[in-house]
């Protein structure tokens, strides 16, 4: 079947009331953005509560579908045949040709589900179901009806034109990116933080990212790995401004002045401080991390309390209740896993203590941070002043 049109289904947007058009418009924009990656020309239109993608000329069907599957807000991608209303007999003939081409093996069950949005159509939805079903059975005696679990659910929508389709390719769901503000993701080279970026973008949030490098203790390959992860996430989130912060001098100073079992927590607190300054400067409304309760020493409830203590912006943790296997499964689905497990160390793992504290006392942490008073503010300012910003997109 040479499809020229896709009907785009959405879910949450449909309950948005008077603001619904804003979400629909944004979804159309995100679809256009995704289709820029495809060969061919496309027109994205809204009509009667439906969004359509129309191909103008030759295009690659599989490539187009794969790119549409990266657009948050899309719940279904339906290759559709659009017909002019030329009478019911003509509709029956077109539907029979559709089934003959799309389903070469006729040993299937089916159900017709008609929707009459245009109320002046001479047949009711129930009459369309019955009469069209009869025509199909007459044309293909080997096909059987199953109204409960059919192999083919044939949908017929009577609008200005008539939509006929039976295939619904699942989309990612969520809300269109850009409908819920901007957040700043603390992006490392691990498995968790790219998944956190994907998950928060799925809720309509535009993301920037901050990566803390520690040259020469971390290599350029480690930084490139993070850039590669940001690029994969940007396939779903849109363009990401990646802030690369040189954290070496701060880490060495903390290593020299603070108890080693508290290194991870104190370093993490300064990462949050720096990320928050960048977030405020760039208009982000919160920080995003890939933390999950209890996964490592820095992610116990006590440790999270200690890192949150330095933040005035909200900290969003979309993975907070997931176990590692759940996170890995998402990373595999979005194609970040193989990049995340490449053996290039990030700055956290280089300076990790052999026996990190798992239940840090917040008051004790604050006292030990006083050891840094002489130089830490200047080091933080230098890190911010030398921020390298890289614009990354798929």
C-alpha cells in the first residue's frame, strides 16, 4: 500500500480544555521538527480535532515512521487512506481493495468500527458497520467476524473526506516538548541520567544539560561519550545546550580539605550549586537528576537530603522509584545503553571513596564544608566563568 497520509493520534492533549489548541500547535511543530530528518517533503495540518501528516512526493515510509515515533505527545501513527465521498458503493469497493492489498493472507478475523463525524451522512455508524462488514464478507469468504479480539480492526471515519485505516503504530506518548517549561539535567556518562532526561522531556519539558569533567583525570573520550548521549536524547527532546564544566580544581580541593568518606556527598553538593547557577542564568525552572533511592551511597534518603540542602530550585528525579533493571530497559529502548556502558570514567568515579558514608549527617557535612571557605567561592566562579556550551541536536 502506497500511503500518502498519516493520521496522528494523541491522548492527554485531548483533555486540555480551552488550552488544547496550544498543545496541538506545539505537537505540530515538534512533528515538523522530527520530519526535517527525513527525505521527502511533508505537510502537517490540523482538521476537525485531527492532525495529519501528508507526504508530497516520494518518501521513505519506515524512516518517516521511525522519526514520528520520537515525538512526545504522539500515541499512535496511523497510515491512512483518505477517500472522497462518492457514495457508499464506492466506499465499499475502496475498502475491499484496501483489505486485499494490506492483508494478502485473508485467513483473519475482523471488525468494522465506523465513526460518523459528519452527521449528514446518509447512514448511521451502526449501519456503516453492518453494511460494510457484509460487503467484506461477500468479497472474502475466508474472513471471519470477531467483535472482541479481531486480527484487523478496520476504522472508518466519515469526515469531510473519509479516513480508512487498520494499522496503529504506537508512539511514545507524553506531552509535546516545550509545553512545560525548561529544566537543567545533570548529565553524566552513566546509564541513569540520559534516561532521566528522556523521561522529563516526555512530560513536555525542554532540557539543557550540565556535565562535570575532570581533566586530566578524565579523558576527552569521556566528554565525547557524554556528547554522544546528549545527541541521542536530543532525538526526543530537541536541541540540548550542553554546559561542560571543568570540575578538577574543585574536586582536588575538596579531596585535600574534607574527610574522604564524605567526598561524594560534598562534591555532589557543589555540582548542584553550580548546576543551579547555570539553571537560573538560562531560565530553567528546576534541576533534573538520574537518582534512584538506595541505588548507590550518594542516593540514600540521607544523602539526597544532604544534596537537596544546597538547592533553592526544585530537583526533579523521574527515576526515583525505579530499580536498575527498569532503568536499563528504558535505556535500551531509547538506544543510550550501549553508549553509557563504554569504559570511560567520569569525574565522580575517579574520586570516589573506598568506603563512602551512606547516612551522612547534614550538620556534620555543613561543618566540614567550612574547611573549604578559603578558596571554594573563587574556584566555583572560575568553573562558571569557563563554562563551555555546546549545542547538540540529532
